[in-house]
C-alpha cells in the first residue's frame, strides 16, 4: 500500500533528548528557538507558538476584540477546525463560496457577503496554495476588516513572493500530518508587535509577569518537547517542499489528458506547497468518485476525500444562531465536495511509487 501520508520525525531525537536532559520540558528556550526560526520562514517579525492550529485561529480572533454579533467571513470548503475556532472565539460566521480552479474563497463572493457586522476575513489557503490575497486584501481594507489567514496547510507557500501568514495574522498547524509537525502544535505569525504581545499574554493565562494578570487568558502554550520535534522539520522545510513539488509535477505529467479527471492547477504568482494533491472526478469519468477511491485502495494506492461535505453541512451546526449558511449560497463548494480526491504526494514517495500511482489510475480509468 502506498499511504496518503507518512510522518517522519526520526531526526528530532537529539533535540528531544536535549530537552529531556535539561529538565525544562514545558514552554521554555526551545519554543523560543522554534518561534525565531519560524518567523524567518514565514517572512514576518513575530511568531507565537501555541498548542494547535485550532488554538492559533481562536487566539487570533480573540485578540481582535470582537463584540457579540460581529462576524467572520470564511470558506465553506475547509477542515471543520476553521468553523469550530470561530465559534469557540464567540464570533458569528458567514460563508462565501469558493472558486473551483483553486478551491479557495472567491473574492467576488466575499464582496457580496460583507455586511455591517463583518469584522474579520478568514481565507483558508487550502491544500497548500494561497487564496487570492491580491484581490482579498484591498477588499478587507475597503471594508475595514482584519485578516486572519488559515495557513494550516500552507507553510512556505507564497503569492507574488510574499509567504502565507505575512498578509494578515497567519495561523499555522503543526499537527502530525501537516507539511511540518511538532505532533500537535500551532503558530501565529504577524508583523504587528502589539498583537504579538497580546497573543503572548493571552497564551499564558493573561499573565504579563508573575501573577500580574492583564486579561482573562488561557493555557495555549506549546511545550519545549514539542518544539524540539519541530526544529529539524523547519530546517528541512525547503527539501520537504521541493520533494512535494517534484511529486506533484510528475503526477500532473503522468495523469494529463484522462477523461473525467481534472488535475489541480497552480495559479499565476503562486508557489504551491502541495499539502494535498487533489484531483476532481467529474461526470465525464466512467465511475463515481467514491467508486474510483475504492478501486485505488483495492489496488494499493492510498487516497482521501478532503472534504466530503462543506464544513457547516452537519446536524450539529444546524439552527446555530451564530452561523449564517445555506448550501444554495455555496454551489461551487457543494459540488466540488462531491468530486475531490487527494492522492499521495508526500516527500517519502519514490519515483517508482509515483509511476505506480499513475499506472494504476490510468488502468482504473481504462486509459
Ligand atoms: C489542520 C487544520 C486546522 C487545525 O489545525 P490543528 O493543529 O489540527 O488544530 C485548521 N484549518 C485547516 C485548514 C487545517 O487543515
């Protein structure tokens, strides 16, 4: 079986041992070291490490001081954490549809969705390719919106040379299967020193100095043990990204021209970091997406559906007064959710694995 994802953290051993031997295992110098290295990678002045990508999103909304009823506009086609974080931070949420070409929020749909209570724009850089920030940033400025980038899948991605997480408050996940990992963890990036300061205080029970509390805070801290796992990951991020890009290119070359198979596009000005390589199985294909997925699994090619439904389309979100959402308003996201399938693209794939994936798909589609 060629797995859809492989976690490789073996080279963290000396760093983890260093932490274990030091006795400083909660947030300490290793977290600081990780933050400094991460800020460089993200091209920002400040990086604040927290204990998950979800926490990064919650904290980012919390430091914006929204009032009850204030709204966040985000993408309906995302991991559910995006939605859960907004609700956890106490904000209301409204969805704007995506574009099928990059699976990301559509600036025209955002423009139509902005209302008097909208305070935050939260684009998601899905699968490792950035949303259309060139159009979204002027919209945010025009309507006075703060920008929080859900960059969980997009560490190292750029648009016009500017990295994900450097446009607004950037929120990254370091979960085990993300492009780089600390097992669990997250980071918030910003060039705003005042926001970075508030985030650091919020992260540690609202405490500025010992027992001096400035706000009702949380325990959002990352541990030095986790940061130690992330340090070699950050060091080899360029190689990780290059391997993903090489695999994606080989897949796109091998899979070109098959009926009913839409390949992912890299839009102008972007570097794609390929957290997922996601094709669409359209009505021209000889079988449904789910049949295709099952056939590939049967033949040893791992795959996954990210995501089978739009984020709000579950009973637990219906009738929530904080959610303004209707499937009719997000037709592209609703359709794409039935068509997408992600194939292995991770750095551990060999050339022969890529050949096997291509040959198996050509065989299954009868080409
Ligand atoms: C992984 C992910 C998150 C949440 O990150 P965790 O570290 O798992 O909390 C949020 N948004 C998106 C798009 C993600 O893929």
